């Protein structure tokens, strides 16, 4: 999805990721499509269990292949990833596509220095010598704002603060100048100040190199800061998508309204209570019939004939990639969102 005329660098079509568990077949992603152009950031937002992380594991080819059935198409610069061999995927990972996870400590080995870990990734993909790899590691640590990088390159992960470890992981992800970066909740474990620094760092690095970024988060505040386009996931499906401004300013789906209503804002009135979305995310083994959001939706009864409980609303895409999957009419959405968005003080 993009609002520009650029060709998509990443194109996902009707992606389905299903895996078996003792409890039954989990349909973690159930028919997801989007495009992402070079130099743009797609924010994927949703509660845990909405399918956002599973989507990205499938793009990277890191899902459990023995237990997982993946269908649809994932095209990276025209190459189909779902039929790629493990060897081809390994060459692409770190080189053309890279990832940053939430927990840098779990992703970095405690037994090797930061410099060795960044340098080894570089050597593996470029065949550089040890001294070239070390020089590249120092350069990358400088690029991500680590002070005294020529000294800190020999530190172990436990000698870095949480924010510095996250920067080191970004350095490792970007050491081969990937064209696609997948960042899965990369700032969730960090305090607000460091979170803002990491987001700024990613934006700067993207401007320098034109990397396409998929940024996964449950936090619409981070989305507001980092994304060009937004895709809202619920129960393994996209329920709304559009540019950041479209989704945040004129959201069309009651679930997005709920996410916005449960988010604190710095400039909002302090006496307006936050409204969490009632109920729990749906089971992905036995999802609700009709609209998967209907058991939690305050507007389901506004749709005639109880269709929300029986008919799955299609994601209707208009020009520019804007769309929402909801049975409410456009006029109803305007009316209900206007009511919903009007703050009600205590
Ligand atoms: Fe709510 Fe019905 Fe729209 Fe689903 S289709 S979001 S239940 S109004």
C-alpha cells in the first residue's frame, strides 16, 4: 500500500499463515494484502494476537516450516519468497532484508562482543576480512550514535544500556544496507525518551539509504511518529488501511476508533477518561462468525438484519489504497465517529 506512484518493493497478496496446535488449527493471518514502496514506512498496528508479527516472520521465512502452512504471494523486488529455498532466504536475510526485534538482549549473544556480532554479519554476506569487518562495525556504531565507537566495539552486550543495545541491534540489522527493514515492536521495552531517539534514528537512516520499513507496533502514538501508511489488523485480517493522516484523522473502522480512544494524547483534555476496548481479542482457532470484531463492537446493532454476526464485511479499497472492512455506511461512519471523537469529560 502506498499513496505514491512508485512500484512496490514488497508486495504481499492474500497471505494466509495457518499452523496446527493441540487446540486446533490457528489461522493467524487470513488473507492479507499490502504493498510497500522503497523509502516508505508501513506501520502495522493491532493488539497482540492480531497476526502482525506472524506476517513478518512469514516474509522473512522464519516461521516454523514443519507446522505452518503459508499461502498467497510475497514478492520482494519481484522475487517470490514463498517458493524460495532456505539457502536463498538466508542470503536475502541480513543482505536485502533485515529485522529488529523488541528484545535486543535476547537477540544478541552474551558471549561475543558487539563488534564481533556486527562484523560477522557483514563478513557472512560480503566476504570481508576480519579487519574490514571490525572497521565496518565501528562505522555502524558511530552511525547509530554510540559514543566512542572505536572503544565500545569491544564491549559485550551486558556492558551496554537497554537503549544502546537497541542501537547496536539496529547497527547489526543495517550493516549490509538492506533494502527492507522489519522492525517488530523495537521501542516497546524502552523508556519514552530512548523510544523517541530510536524512532528518530530509524527515520534518519531511512532518509540516508531509502530503506523500506515495516514497523509493527500496538502503539498508535509511535505510528503517528514513524509511519507513512498504516494497516490496522484484527483477528488475522486487515480491517483498515490508508495513509497515516487518513487512518489517524478520519478513521473508518470502529476497531480503529477503539484503538484511538484507548490512547493517551499529550494535547488532549486531562479530565477525559481513556476508554479501553471492551472484551478480548478473538480466538484464531474458532473466530467469531461474520465480522470478527462484532462481539466487541458498540455499533453492530446499527447495521440492519444482524449482518455483523453473519456476513464478513469485505475490505473495500478505493483509489490510493484507502479501505475499511465494515458494514456501516459512509454516512453512518461519519456520524458515529464524530460522536465518538467528541470528548466527554468526567
Ligand atoms: Fe462493527 Fe459491524 Fe462494522 Fe464489524 S461490520 S466493525 S461489527 S459495525
